[in-house]
C-alpha cells in the first residue's frame, strides 16, 4: 500500500493515491503512451506530482521531471530531446514555455479550480484504471549537463528484482527510508535526490508530508505535529534553520526525529557540527549523482571525527581513484573519482552513446569529481574536473550561461565560475570582457540573462574585466579565475 500523503491542507490516503495513479496510467495508455515512453512533468511540489510519479510506475513510463524555473528554450530543449508524449504542467509555467512545446505533446494543465478540456482533475476523473498487461516501472529520467552545457537525459534500464531489494537497503542507509517511516520533504521534486526520497517514502513509508516550499519554522512545526522520523534537507536549509532565534527553535518538540538526510551539495563541517549539536546524532550526508546513484553515506558519528569527508561506500558500492593516465591511486592521493553502485541498473545518455562511453572506466563511472580515499576508505571530494557549480544543492553548468552571455550586445568574451557563498555553499560569478568601444553595465547584463535563463542561473556577481586568463592554446584558465575568489579558503568547492 502506498504511504498516506499530506500536502498543505490536503490529506490523501494511500488507497486514494493508488486509485488515482491507476486512472492516470489508464489515461496515458488511452493516449497511446506505450511501455518505455516518456511523460514530462513541470510542476511545483503538489499532490498531483505524487499521482504522476505513481501513475508512471504503473504505466511503465519514464518520468522526466523538468525544473519549473526553466524558461522557454531550456524546457523546450528537454521536451524535444526526451520525446515526451504527455506534459503535466501548471498554467503559469505553461504560459512561459507554451510556444516551445512540441506539437505532438499532449498538454494536461494542473491547477485547483481550473476548468477546461485539458484540466488535470477533469481529465483524471474521466479515465478508467489501467487494465492492460503489467508494465515494468522505469523511474525518473534526469537531465544532467557537462562542459558543453547541453543537457543529457539519463535513462536507466528496468531494475531486476535483486536491484530493487538492494536499492531499498541503500534508501535505508543513505536516506533513512524504511517500512512504516513517517517522512517530510520540502525540497523540489524535480531534483533527482528529492524525487528518489519521495518515491522510496511512497513505496515503503506510512506517511509522506510534502511541503510546497521550504520554510524554516514551518518545517519544525510539521516535524512536531506529524511526529516525523525522517526529513530530507540540504545545507542551505540547515543554514536557514540555524538562523532561527534560539527561543523559536526551542519551541518545537523534535524528539521523534531519527534521521536527517542530505545530498546534492557538500555541507561545511562547522554547519554540520552545529546541526548535530542542536538535533543530536541524526545528521547524515550522502554523495551521489544521477549517473551513479548513492555511493557513500556519512554518519553523524563519523562526521565529528572525519570532518569534510563524504563518508564510506554505502551498500555494495565500489570507489576507485584514477590519475589522468588511468592508473589507480593509493590512499591519500588525489585523482578522479570513479564509482559503481550495483543497487542500480545501467544507464544510457539518451541519444548520446559517445558521452556515455566517455564517463566509464573498468565498469565504473565518473562525473568529473576529484578526490581521494583515506586509509579507512572514507571519501574526500576535493574539486571538480568539470566546471559544474553546485549552489544550494542545484547543479549549474557555466557553459550554458556563457552561451547566452556571449550573444549579448557588446560582450566580447566571458567566463562563469563558482565562488564561495556562506548560505548556498557556492554562488555564480561572471567575468565579462567588453568589445572595443562598448560600455557594459552589470545590472543590464543581469536583466538580459533573467529574460532568457532560469533565475538561479543568473550570476550574483558580474565583473567587467579587461581580459580573461588563457593558456598557450587559448583556452580560458578558470582555475586562475576561481583562485581570485577562493583565496584563503580551506576548500575549493
């Protein structure tokens, strides 16, 4: 039985969710959506999101969850590339991307009180439950980028029964999800890790409380009210919780809390220690990616004696460190991190097999992170070989921003890097070179970017410079740019 759901003022039983999911799957089948097809979702956290996640499992479709901050070009590329057959979207988000939705995509609008031929609730009520042959659950189809800035769709093969059992065990160790758990989630469901947390909570738990958006004090109130066992948070949420006045924090009974799960961005050791001092030994951190799944987990006990580590392998995960020549490195030496987690089935990059082959070595996969293993097998992530920036748990690819920057009037050259930020871990900074005779204004650049890319991708800092550092081959040396912002810091990511 699916877990019960609370989302805002709405309460829905697991039986009701199962019935709605079966009707959703039936409706997709009648639209011609076949086993292995893709259904796209562009929603804020909403009860309908749960219907769709569960319905896609029954329908045997990939669920491609699109960041609702995306603008026309960003969302349009993913919709076209993934080959989505149906798009579930809220009306204000549809207004932004409507002319980029491929004509063959069936659009279903999700909004309370909305009425019309493509209204979600009207459509769902008219559907009969799926009654065809059983289909294999496909899961989330995440889009992840690289230095080219073009997102790649990560499609996993259907899991075996053994892999499903192993992934449930990994969910227990890395996310604190186990049979009967009462869980709370406020992070956006379009991200891979919160999506995984929600899916496992629905499959194994007794209650999932889904916040429409994060609010620090409201989170504490929900933990107390619903006697939450496990909550998913990211470091930026830790910072905001710790900023609550002591008298506010002490107002709530948090004694039910057994596990705080976090992944997606590194947590500063001092922030993690402050959370453990407050809540006790319940703060866990996992290292993962869309490609590899969960690779390590760091327990609160180990966090205090191994500050800065990402933890030890979780489940049957294997980690090896290679140098540029492909030689495996011993403990303590920094190289590229490669990993394999047998709990998850193999994946492909949709339509880009060359990129898929490029990330593999000896059956292990790398997403470009640099680090080392210590003598006890603890992983330390030191840097990223790619230019990716992680801000508040969100992966941001500078090349994508640079591709827009360089098209702006008067811009001759540009580079975007990650810089230190006390709240988000990293923020974005752009260095921009003006064309001869042109005058650039940082605020005007920021406004132009806001009109074309999601707001969280717009650099907080824009510096107009005379030139960018380049190597002998003419390539921008981003390490030198970053060093100017990270000077005196103990970490570089």
